[in-house]
C-alpha cells in the first residue's frame, strides 16, 4: 500500500463512521503562536478541542501537513524527517475511549482496510500516578478487541500522556498502537517504545478527560474529546515491510534524482547515504514551506530562518556529493509530481517555489565565498590563541551573518590545526532561536497573538475596516492577511496605489460611525455558497470547510471568519489609523489602534 492509498482509505473509513471530512490547514499556525510551524494534526483544531463549536460538527477527519524543526539535525539517519503527513480523526464531545479504540482496531486489522494481523499488534496505555489513576478502561477495551494482556503495556507520563498545552487546561492519557516488525528483542525488558526498532508506532489515540488546575490537581472534564494521529510515512514503511521511510515512494523518486545529479549510488556508502537523505528530506520540506498558502521566503528570522537553513544544508550536502551546479529546482519538480494531487496549492505556487529555490542557491554560493573570505581575515588572530579553539560566538557570527555552515567552519579550522567550540556555538544558536520564537509570537500570519479582550476587539475592528475600505476605495479591495496583537492591528489588502489623506480620514470616519451606532455582532453557521449568496465576504477558500461561520455586524458588515469577536461595536473604543504603507506589489498595509474614549 502506498501513501496515496493509505490517505484515501483512512478518510473513507472515518467518513463511513460519520466523520465530516475537513481540509487540512496551513503549515504556518493560525491558532498557536508558540510554535513556528504546525507540528501536529491537532494544532489547527485547538479552539474546538477547547470547547468552541466546529462548523462541520462533532466528528471530524483530515490529513495535515506538519513540520518538526527539532529534528533538523537528526535528519540524515534512516528514520528522521522534518516534514511529514499526519492523518487524524476527532471527537468533540461525541464518542470516547470505547468507540475510538474499536475504530482504530477495525481500521488496522480489517482485511477491508489495512489488514494487519492481530498477532503483530501491541499497545500501550497510561500507567497512572499519584494524580491520575491507571487507564484500565482503555486496556479493557483492547482486551475485548482481542489484544492479549501480555501485549498491553502500561507506561508513564513521558510515553502515554498528552498536555496540557500550557500550565493549565485540558489534558489526558493516550493509548498508542505498535506493529511488531519481527526483529529480535534487544533484551528481556524490550517493549513498545524501545529504540531498538522491534516495535514500530503507527497510531496514537489521545483522550482529553481532565482539566489541570493551577494548584496541579486534575478535575474530570464534563466534555471529553478524542484526538488521534497516524503518520503516513511511518505507517506506509511498515506496511511495505521497509526498514526506513526513505525506502518508500515518498523518497525513492527524489533519491533517484539525486543519484542522477551526483553520480553516487544510494546504499553503497553510509556517508553518501546520509547526504542523500538530508537533501531528499530538506528539498521536500522546503517545497512545502514555499508552496504553502501562507508560504514564506528564506530570511534570517522565524519560519524564513528555518527555510534558509534547510535549503543551505541541502546545497552543502550536494557539494559533498560532487554536485557543482544549481539543482534544487530540478528536485522540486519531483515533489510537485508526487504531491500535486493531494496538495494542489503546490502546483499553484510552482513558479514561485522554483524561483526562490534557485535564488537562494545563488545567494548561498556567494555566501560561501564571503564566508571563506571572512574566515581568512579572522585566521591570523585565531591562530594566535593559545587554546587553538575558535570561540563559539565567532563561529555563530559566521553562521548568522554570512550563513556560513558550522561544519564548513570546522573543516577550515581543522585544515589550520584549530577546533571549534561547538558548545559555545549551540548556546549562541539557542539564544537566536529564542529570539526567533518570540518574534513568531508577535508575527504569525493570519491571526491573533492571543484571545484577550484587546485582541478580540481589534479583530472585530478589522471587519469594520475591511468594509470601510471597500466603500471608499472600491470593491476590488480584498483582505490579503492580518496580524493582531494586544497593542495594534495590521491589515493587508489589495489596492494599486497609496491612499490619500482624505481617503484615510474617510475610512476612519466610517469605522467610528459604526462603533458609535453600537451595532450587535452575531454569528450564523451555513454552507459557503449560502454565505456568499447572503452577501458575506470570503477570500480564503482553502481555510474553509463545508460549513462556515458568518459574522454580521448589524446591517454594515457580513464576513466569513473563525472569530473571536465582541458582542457589540460600542465595546471597541475610538478607531485610529496610525500608518498606511506598501506591503508588496499591489498590496497596501494599514496599522491601526483602538483608543479609549
């Protein structure tokens, strides 16, 4: 079974069980500013898992693009990935452990679906501790499904517990499913989760049944939820009997392309294999970041910094393989061909992706030249050091300022009898990551830095602003993005030229008139076409499901939106535009605030 077949079977199965198919969301998180990328299928659904009603109902299923940046340095072995696809199904206050486990078991073992022999299946459940009891309920369901007691393992919080996302909130035990690969056990205590590779995890059912309090206690939730996830690449590998995800069709076309470009043969030399895997993973991930509906360009901060790091690491390993020309766009074409059907946004962005990859390759070529020149300038002083060690902060400055990879600094250092303080480099790098993360908390696209009273008010004000802009400038005005913190709103919109002072004044006046009218803010759920027929603005189709939320502000504004909003406009205060400027070609940007009356 290949990944396309698994993806389709999973969705078909859960639709047959009454789940609504929803669309996976962007790699750039909208509801969780604490991470740079969407790291799990549940991230876009956090508001609904926390209690907000979902337009599509209480049973949902989808496939989601995910990236885990913590694995970048581990990529190169046969198992780690940065980008992966996650299958998921959710119950929002609907079914719980009995139905979730029985559906998981049916999909895994039924000949109609995956047909995995029951005797190859092992599971883990939460072992319990002083705060929460052992999860005997899940274990008993597994026994009824036919899993014998000696293949049910009880593990602690580090293995079988999820959440809460912060210090307090919904959380609970999980149960994980593993396939026995048939390899010999590494010892008497070998069990699912053991790193030896005998057991291969394929699925995880999370049961949100507790609410953690500020005092550390756990109170049972009245509304319990189920959040599940199955990684496509890992599951396909085990279903195909492969020892590595890189042996599946997700990567074999890319690996063949790298072999053709480099003249190297995969499987002949472990060093070459490592470089080939790094290039294959990083190119695939870079294409998905650039090709995302909220895609970013390479830069030195946030998501752009990760993208730049991936691209340049791929180029570096291309050089190690002997590839002495630009090659990333050629490999990107393989990714488009492989993933264009399930992710049509990639095809739409194809020209942009190829252009950015080629440009970054060119920049990195210049970077290598500049970095080597800078290293040569530093060398006389470095050689004078009695320790023979290049300080970590110096190596990081070469990396951060010139994009000069640490391994190249180390290679050049070794040629001159020097070493590099890797620990010092890592400390400088971690400090930089923390700054990037803090920046992401204020700059993640499409959304709010939090759901506080101030950001909620500013969010509602963007609806008034959007309508006022269309009234003053014309109906060609469309929202292109927004970013809202507790201090201000930022609103990007389509318009070909700078607004005049009179146009800015008129927009402010219209918005404040609606605030003075103290209009009610109401929400209805309806189909997308029904919403459009009712006059609702809707410009982000890839974000919408079959059912959408339509927010109306009195008789003034009607727009499809995920919320949150105030109850009436009189709560907003005085609206003031602080800046109008260009954002990009054909796109203007307004910054505005709400002042107390």
